[in-house]
């Protein structure tokens, strides 16, 4: 199920959803944490983006394990990337709680909602850093040796 689609490894396709959607959700989460009126206007969109990014991160983890059974185990990447779905999921829960509580408040944020806003920012920064580290380690595992052993201009560009 998590192996290939159309003859290509699913992992190589699904990671792009994670590296686009999770940073977007994190930036959106920071924005709605900073400005409560944006939470009411854009919060559902941020929550939906975080939800899809979390699902994509889980799918990327599972498909990465299938790919590793074919091409070998990239230890550095696997050690980092296995935590991406965890941090994405925690961020999703925080931003969903923030959005939910923001919808019910009229005159500023209650203490619990302020705590959720701080947790959202902290978890957004952690998830953002983690997805960058996971993406970099994955790109290094795939492309590192190729780039080190080639020079620009080796192949003519049509």
C-alpha cells in the first residue's frame, strides 16, 4: 500500500506535500496566535492545512519505511524524520484548540486560550525546524554523493 504508484516510490511524491503544507500551516499558526481576529477568519484553513500535513507526514513515514526496504536504510534521515508526524500532530492539536477557543471569546483571549496561543507558536517552531531538518537529511541521503561527485556544466543544457 505504501510502496509505489505508477512505478515510482510513493515516498518521493508524498514528502512534497509535507514540505509544503507543514511550513505553511506553521506560519499560519504563528499568525493566528499573534492576531486573534485572524484566528476567527483564517483559523479553519490553518487547522485543515495542519491536519492534511499531519496525515501526509504519517504517510511519508510509512512510505519511507517501504522505500528503505528497497534501497537501504538512510539512518540519519530515518532517525530525524520519524519524529516529524509526532511534532506535526502536536502542532495540529494546539492550533485546533486555539482556533476552537478563539471562536468562543468576544472580549480578548482567556488565559487558557493565551496558553494555547503560546503552545501553538512553540510547536509551530519545533515542527517547522523538524521538517526542515528531515527534508535536508533526506535530500542529503538522495543527492549528497551525486552532487559531490559532479561539477556544474558537465552536461550541456539544450
